[in-house]
């Protein structure tokens, strides 16, 4: 296996890991204003992601840094062309992080309501911006022979960008509901199950459409089995949710995500960023990669570092594996006089 191919697989793995872990995280943030009915519900939702949300965001930082180091041309062309959506992602992540930390600092309904809106809108902005960026890197941008964007500040705003944004937002919402089935009990768990039974097919449809479009744009028959696996995973997620097998439903939806994302990345390989102006100007794993020496050094670091990160985060989820219930939530208090 060549080093550019190895790093293409690593970056695809990091994106899938981010969407799987941060997906339910962002979805829970949006559900703070969509599903929660009172303060106890909102605190239960918040406590399900409380121990892990900041660790999940590290995957986004890691994939950005790895792209910069392994494929500098890919990073430069994509990030310079997507200033506006990436600023949207950054602001969304800032607002949701501040909201999580500050909503409990004052015992006031209006105070908490403002921060809840900040968390919900910030989560939406982050999910939509990431989806738009991924939608464009898999379908193309108007790039010239130097890898520079052609057009104005909104040249990125295409139907594919909107599809990617909607796909990630919709997936995050259904993924969060399946996660809440696994992590909560009582009325919230029942409510989440009803949402999954009704909306899961709708929620995964944009992501499935995205995978199908990329597959047919690149005309690779070899990736069709991955699409079949994705469909089977989605069907099993719905069936297991109906039977009350929350863990298996969560794993099955993860299989849908992994197989769907694998379809997208495998279909576009060896291209990492297509040019919609001329296929000769496409960025590929070969013309966008760093030097062989840099990739070799990074590979040794990754072979030791990535397993440690995955094991540590897996241990974190194991420690905080128990369900969160409304009965375990203490009464709110204020820090004003402390």
C-alpha cells in the first residue's frame, strides 16, 4: 500500500469517526429545543453528552491537522474556498461549547433558555457547515489549474453543498435519538424511540442519496456492495429499535454510516477534490500529497498515536456507559452568591 493511499484511508477513518461520535453529540444539542419539554428533560439530554462532547470535537481538529500535513494542496484548496461555511462551523462550535459551560451558572429560566438556543443553533450550524464541506470535497469545486477557487465568495453554495449540509443535520438528529434510546430511560427513552420509528427512514435519506450520487458520478461498480451493506444497516437499525434492542440499533446505524461513507470515499478515490471546470485539474492523492519523507514520519506517529486515542476514548465511553434518568438530576442551583 502506498503512503498517499494509507493517509487517504486514515483521513476517511477520522471523518467517519467524527461523524459517528460528534453526530449524536450535535444531534442532542439540536434536540435541546426540539424534543426536550422541560428543564429536567434538557438536563438529562445534556448529561448524556457531558463527559464526552469535548473529546468528540478533537476528531475534527485531528482530521483538519492530518489533512494539512498529509495533503497540503487538498487542505489549501478546500479551506480557502470554504471560508464562509468553515467560519460558520467555528462559530457554531464556540456557541455550543460556551452554552454547555454557562447555562447552569445562573438559576434563571430566561438565562438557560438563551444558552439552550445558543447550543441548538450552534449545533445546527456546525453540522450543516461540516456537511456542506464534505459534500463539496466529494462532488467538486470550481478550481483552476493552480487549485484556486474560481468565482465569488458564494461559489461554494451549490445543490451538492446543500445536500451535504442537510444530510449531516438529518443524520445527526436520528443518530441522537438512537443514542438517547441507549443512554436514557423513562419518558425520554420512549419519546426518542417513537421519533426513530417514525423519522429514521427520512433522516437517513439525504445521506443515502449523497452516497448514491457520488457512486454514479464516478461509475465504480465495486462500491455497490457497500451501498447494499448501508441499506441493510439502516433496516436493522429500524428493526432493532422497534424490538427495544437499543445497543444493536445504535451499532446498526453506525454500520449504515460507515458503509455509506466508505461508498463515498472509495468511489471518489484517487481524487480528493474534483474540479468542476476541468477534470485535468482534479486534486488527487498523488498531486496533493506531502513529500514521501513527511508521510513516512507521520505514518509512524499515527501507527502509535491513533490506537492510543481510540482506546482511551473507548475507555471513557465504558466508564460513563450507564443510563441517565430524570430521578438522578439534582435541583438547579445558582453560583451567584458562591
